[in-house]
C-alpha cells in the first residue's frame, strides 16, 4: 500500500479517536450528552475500518461518503458552538486529510 493509503488509514483511526475523546473526555457536542448518540457517532466509523486499513479502494470510497456526514457535523459545530470549535475543526481537518489522501491514492492506483 502506498503512503497515501497509509495516511488515509491514520486519518480514519484519528477520526475514531477524536470521536471517542470528544464524546467521553471533552464536553460533548451541543445536545449530544447521550451515550447512545456517542455510540451513533462512533459505530459507523468502525464499519469500514478493516477495508480502509487494508487499502481497499472500495472501502475507502464508501468511507469517504460516510466521512461527509462528519464534515457537515464538524462545520456545524464549529459555526454554531464556539466552545466546541477546536474539536470540530479538528474533525473537519481529519475528514479533509482522509478524503484528499483517498483521492490521491485512487489516482495512483488507477495509474498502476
């Protein structure tokens, strides 16, 4: 797997770690003080993790679609909830790194 595939895997794992930290160690996002909502934020990220870490382009593509939901939530939280701005922008950055690295990974994979 190329370094772009590895970067995508690291970004995905960091996004999972951020969700765990944000929902259990930091004050939760606005209105999300429920453990069920925390599980709802983490469980979808666990579904494609095996394929993402193996470098499966199909898994990375579907994970990219899923990541767009986290991008939207991150932008909303950063805009509407100033105390949560730092973790929200970290979430946005991790999604951008993931999607960008998957894009480069897919282009390199097509050329091979």
